[in-house]
C-alpha cells in the first residue's frame, strides 16, 4: 500500500515539475540538418538527424513513472487545446511526445519515433486522430528508429502516410495484417533496414496497399569485399530518400560514361559489332556465376537492393542471368545493342523484383522478339512499377500483359512508357486488351510517344476496382479518326484520361468524338477527360467548337460533367452552340464569329445560373464582331481573370461594366484587339497581373493607371515585346500609378540571342517610373538591351535604380548588347553622349500641382554646386538620411537647415547640376524618413508633404537668411513651397 502512495506522489511531483505546454506552436525540428551517416562495421547505427538528444539511462521504475506522468499531463492539457497547424506545419509537440515531427522545406511533414525505450504508439496516434482536423491527418512519412518495439499493431487509426521507413528498429519482428488498413491507399513505398522483419511476412501485412510502388527489406550491413565484386562494383551508401537518409546496396556493372563505351568500341574494332555485343553478354553471365560461388564461400547474404548495368554493349538478357542472386530493383541504362530479353531472364529473382527500368535500348527493332520481352516482364509477379524510357518498343501488342502459368501481376500499379528526347522508334499503337489482367493498375503513362492507333478495348479490364486509374496520352499523334469506337469501354473503375498536359498535346485532335468519349463519360460518373487547355503556353490543346462538339454542352452552354480544363479555339465557328459556353466554375468563354448582344447574353446567364454558379475563375471574350462592352454588361456575373483575345472590332470598354466584379478581378489579359485604343485599370485595386500584347491602336496612356486611391497591391505588368513601339506607352503612363509595379518586358522562352529584339529603355518613360516608387522594378527576360546614349540616364542614376533593373540572363543584372553588364561601364563609354538631368523627375512642375499632390514625384534640390545629379537623387532613397537643401526665402514660409547628412559619392564622375542650368534658386532642406505616416505639424516641426510621397520637411523661421556665395543650382522651374498647418488637408502646393 505504501508503494502505491509513493508512486502517486511521484507522478504528481513529475507533472508539476515538468508541465506539458498548452500552447500549440512548439518549435519543431525543421532546423536540424539532415546529415549522411558513414557506415561502420559495428551493428549500432549512427543517428540519422543531427542535433538528436543523447539517450539518458534511467531505471525501469523511473521510466514508467515519467511515461505515466507525461501521459496524464498530456490528457489534461489537451482538454482545451485549439490550434490550426496547416498542411505544411507540425502540430504541437505534446500531441505525439515522445515522438517528434519536423517539416522539410515547407513540403514534407515527417513523424519520427526514435530511442531505446518503449513508446505507446497507440496513444500517440489516438491523440492525433482526435485533435487534428481531417485535412491535417495526412503526413509524408513515418520514420521508426526505436530498438524496443517488437510488434506493430493496428495503432495508426486514421492517420495516413505516403512513405514508411523502419530503420534500425532491431526488435521489430511482426506487423499486424490490419496495421495499414486506413493508410493503405496512400502508401507508396515501405523500407525496412536492420529489423527482424521477413520479406514474405511483411508482404502479407501489406497486401491491402493498393498504391505501393516499392518494398525493401534488407539487413545487409555492408558490401562484399571489392575483390569479390570486380569488375562490377557494389555501393553501400546513404542516399537522400524522401528527405531522410536511407541505406542502399547496389551493384553497378558497365562503363562509367558513354565516352568510355565509345572507347571500348574503338578498342574492339577488329571485331564486328555483333561479336563484341555477344562477348559482353557472355562475360556478364559468367560474372554472376562466379559471384554466386564467392558469396557462398564467404557466407554472404545474396540479396541486394538494386542492380544497374549502364553504358554496356550487351545484346541480350540471357536466361537466368542473375543465378541465385536476388535484387529488388533492376535497371538497364544506355545499352544500345540490347534487342531482346529472354522470357526466363529473371528466373530465380522473379518473385522479388519490384521495379524494372529499361532506358535507351533497341528492344523493338526485332518484332518477333517483342512477345519474348513482354513475357519476361509479365513473369515478374512481384513487380510494382515498370519504367520503359526510350526503350525502342514501337507497340504495345494485344494482350501484352497476359499472365503466365496462371500467375497474375496483382501488385503492378504504375506503367510508364515514353520517349522524352527522340521519338522515331516510339510507341505507335496500343492493342486490344493490352492491360486486361492488371487489376490494381493506378497509372498508365504513355505521354510523349507517337501513338497513332488505339484499338477497340485497349483499356478494358477483367476485374472491378474502386481506385482511380490515370491514363496519360498527352504528346502523341492522336486525331479524330484514329481512336476506334469502344477503346474506352469496360473500364470497370473510375478513370482520368489526360489528352493534353502543359506544352504536350495532340495537335490533330480537333474534336472529342461522341462515338469514342461519350461511352467513357456514361460508364462512371467519376470518369474525367482533360486537355489542360489553360496550361498550354501558346493556346494549344483546344477544341473546335462547332456542331460536331454540340454533344458536350447542354442547351444553355454548360459543359458535361467529367470534362475538365477544356477550351475552344478563339476563332472557332461556334455553329450550333450558344455564344457563351460555361466550363464549370473554371471558365466562361464567349466566342463565335457572329455578332451577339453581350448585355442580352449575360442577362440570360444571370437568369439561368444558380447563385453559386455565377462566379468564375476565368472569363474569356473572343468574338470577331463585338464592338463595345457597355455599362453593366456583366450583371451579377463575377470572375477573377478577364481575357480579351481575338476581338478585332472591339473599340470601347466602359469601366463601369466591371462594377460587380472589380474587387474579384486579379488578372487581365489583352491581346489581338487592334481597334481598342485604351483601357483604364485604376479602379481595379486588387489587380495583381496585367498581360498586354500591343497590336494596332492599343496603348497605355497617362490615364491608364491614374487614380486617387492608393493601393499597396503589387502589379506585375507583363508586356510582349513583339509589337512594342516607343509610342505604345505614354511618358507618364507608369509614373502616375498610385501603386508599386513590376514591369516585365517578355521575349519568347528559349529564344536565341540572334533572334532577340534589342530594346531601349526610354528615359521619359522609365526614369519617372523608377523615381516615383522605390518598389518599382523593370525586368527584360532572356535578351540584353541596347547600351548607347539612350541608356546614359540610367548610368547616371543612383545605384538603387540599378538594383531594380535587370536584362538578359537571370542573376547578372543589366546585360548590354555587347555581353557586358552596365556595372562595368565607365564615363569613357558615354563620352560622346549629351549630359543628363535627372532632377526634373524629382522636382514637380509648378504647373502640375495636381500631380504633385498624388505623390507622382519627390522634391529634391542640391545643396552645393559640386554635387552631381546622381548623388543628390540617391539620397532620396536613403531611408534614415536627412538631406539638407538651404536657401533664402521671403514671406511666411521660410526654411533652414536642421540636419545635414553627407551623401556617399558615386565612383564614376557624373554631370554636375551646375552644368545643367545657370538659373539661381533658393535651396530647401528635405528629410527622407523611415516611416511615411508622420503627423501634421506646424512651424518648427516635421511636416509630411502630400506632394513628396513620404518626404518630411523641417520648417523653421529663418528670416534674414542670406543666399550662399556659390551659385545655387536648380532647374528653371520654381521650387514648390510646403503649406503650413493652417493649409487645407489636401496640402495644396504653392509657388515660391
């Protein structure tokens, strides 16, 4: 009885002394560096993550008491816990203590259970299951490195993982067959190293893992001696596997590089190519016979993770190549003479190979051996992933994956056959029932081939499944006529068919033929067809919308369920279709080459669509006859992106047409509208991207961005340089914007330097643009600019401007047409150029008081005749500097020097302000503060000028101040005085 009381006191004392924190944001281990582990001969493995706390020995009683105290305290602390960890962050640490969690590069959440003491995994995952919201119950990896756990039961509850890694769990011997019931559909790979698990027993426990691609069970601590493995080599190393360090043993045979292989051909020039290939094949076969004998003599385990033969001249994979040596992964890489695989090539290792990769071979060159190759592949009953890349296969024959001797490939979940580089010998046809017996297949990637024929029942299956199958046919030669009727029938599972992806599509596929694709959509309501039209960089992967496509739309123009990211070509006829087509919530496309009244069309849409259907991610207008978009055209319809494409007769857009959607609008695209002279964007406060291609009359005017309402939303202005002229942008179009803008002058991607359109940065456009806002930037992609006298203004500008202008290749600054950076130019390069005067972009014109009030420029004047333009202007961006500008004044408003901070001169000599103008004016003190929100003040206090966008001016009575003896430097324009506190809140600027 006394012992029980003592134990209770110990528990209470532990919970008080070491309370569990109630806050949710506990620092995780994401900052701990992941380091490689150097294998040693000792059985104890080094820790995987640096910074791991050392294990402290304790008595069994103390460990039990501490565990009980932590469990009790955690239950109490979780009673009132509220948190929202998010998909890329870890939950509070006390939810899964003594395990921990870390996030790698904001992408992967990993739960890690380590140590040598018993861990109650059931309690840990039960807590996570109770207190985590459903979207946060999925993690990237479970990493178990505990030496005490011997049995893993059904403890994960509804917490799911993609990767499971048992590393150094030396006591782990059994896993419950139901341990991964819920996480099974998500698990892609399972690896077990240095455990007591057996391959067969683990496979039985993982039978329900329908997405499993790879299973590795290995207890090999190191490679065999080098004298045993020569001329091949064995590599035992720590590889980065899903952001942790995983152990691998791999055999590598062949040459180190393609150059070494070519040298072997030269050295064996006295033999024919066939003779040399045969000798290489025979040598490889003899090698494995001797390796098996030597490993047996050493008593070495004959199981390894992977075998790779690379840069080899072997001509065939002969029968039982590997003998009794077992590999879990086999890879043939760059074997240009390999034309055949014997049906029994993997005889003993057949039940173990999980991943087969064949890359850069000529397997399809001899058609009569094509069946032998597929028989060899189908003999791998444990295969989970098959990768054939530029393998030479030119067809997938009828019944390609038929079972041999009643043995089915029930674990195969992924097949990838493609030709990313050269497609001369790529897949051209898919036979009937090609994948008929692959009941658990989840992915068929046939993208980037030359498929020109798909036979009836090509994708039919024998057994039903509830798992989604993805069939990728992007980047082929499919047309409206080379897919047979019934190609997508008897699928017996939900299917997603990808006909376009990124830049890859099927250019000849102009319609979705009803005879082919309607049965696919009708068979299962979850079936999906996508062309990824919105992802294509040049508006490809689009359909011709005419009478032949009428079946995919209903009477009001809504696309059928199951069709995703499908668009019509802009210049389609639209025959038999309503003028506006609704592609779900993703796209509203109004096209046709016939005139329609846009107000009537949107009135009909407002009446027929439900309230939740009236918001679209994208609205595209591509009508050939429409001439105007009047006020209130769109009614209650709202959208996030507005695109004008192929509207050759559009002449006017009323800004009020966007009254209901202007708060939702974040992107506008304007191209191929030659009759439209301009469009105003000032009312779109949330606009983040504007893409323009100048054609015909369209241009950016001084009124395009001019607004009385400031916004901090950064606008990315993307301008296609094709069609860009000096007259396309008026001088104050960008500088009048009351918001930060990043201008991107875009050339086509991957353009050659000889094809570049060399641009000049006009001073009258871009100098005031850079002066008005320190967040404004300019970027010219891929191509340099012309660095002649037209760019001297930027050379004379402050260095701050240089950092905000880029051209040419990334990360090299401003690249000129002579391949030099502007940073390496000197005054000598511009010796013949006229002098520049940049102060005019900082001193507001006395006749432009309204512009001054809107912070379109900053006020500055030099304090001495020896100060250059660039030195004076650069001070305007020193966030904590005070710039003094002195002079005599008359009247009530007088200014004097309060503070003077020296300005660091520029290396190169620039034009002095005295050389610019001979007129004399008074000087003024200007202060550039760190904060732009200064209080309104009276004489002698700091006063924020509305005309200077954050410039603070010190005011004091300096009557009697004399003019400096040196000639004052200024432009001929008068300097604006600063109003006193009695002035109106609008801060009207008065002439001095």
